[in-house]
C-alpha cells in the first residue's frame, strides 16, 4: 500500500525533503513506516521515535496504517 | 477577535497576545519565521478550544496563530476568552495557550542579530 509521508521544520531540512511516498505491506504500522524512512539519505539525524500524526491526528508507534494515509513526522513543536 | 467572543452575557473578556521577543537563550533575535502543518494545526487548535469550552461551561474562545516571517514585537498568537465572570475566562485562556503551545504542529526558526538561524526546540531549553 502507498503511504504519503510529510516532513516539517528541522526534519525537512535534514532530509532535504518535504514529502515522499513509501510502499508498505498491508497491515504495516507506524514502526514499519519509520524503519522505511530511516533508510532515506539524511535520516540518521532524525530521532528513532519521533512524534507522528496519521491523517492530522497524533498517533502511537503501534498504529496500523491504511492505504492512502498521510503520515507526518512532527519535530518538537514551538508555536506561540 | 474580541468582537467574536463578546456577548451581553459576558462580563469578562480575557485576551492573550504572544509576541516575538528580542532575546532568547541569551541571543539577540531579529525575527522569527513560523511554519506549520497547517491542516493539523487548525484541527489541533480547534480541539483545544473545544476542550476549554467543555471544561469551563459558558466560556467562548477564539484563537489565531500567524505563520511566516515576524519581526521582534509583532504578535504571533492571540487568544480571547469570554465568560460571565473573570475566573472562568482566565482559567480557560490559560488552558488554551498552554495546550496550543504543547500540541499545535507549529515551528519557529529564529534569526539572530549575528546572521545565524536555528530551529527552536523547546524540549532542549528551559523556556516553556
């Protein structure tokens, strides 16, 4: 299944990338997605367990993904 | 925003305005560039305002966050809370600003007087 992945702020800078798409096996979880992201160039500077959101909602590493989901890796937030 | 929350039943309107500060962690700041995961930030801010309204019956809130380049002194966020009485308005306002800062996917890149820049990471500093 195809998953859209979005990167922001320092993570986007480190990867030189704001969006990508990854193909994962059906039933894959956030943990599986993060293993796939870890292979991208520049990914060594990302934390192993970043905050993530699935379809704009914070999610845990065990969350199962569905085809077409949008997963965002969320650096430490600093609004206000 | 004050108009948005005002009502003849409301005897109290509390307003919080966050502005770009000239010094952070001992460094002179010239400007801050804010970026956001906009769709999620809007959703998260709405969720926070709903929670505050549920916790404080009768409170009405409004909030706006700017993104893009803001210079020292410019407002980055404003939140207004109205209620019949000041206690509930102030409590709801405090909840809203704290939770929005903790949860809304918004980031700032500080631009310093010496020409350098860096992403602000509140998990690595004392400034909360």
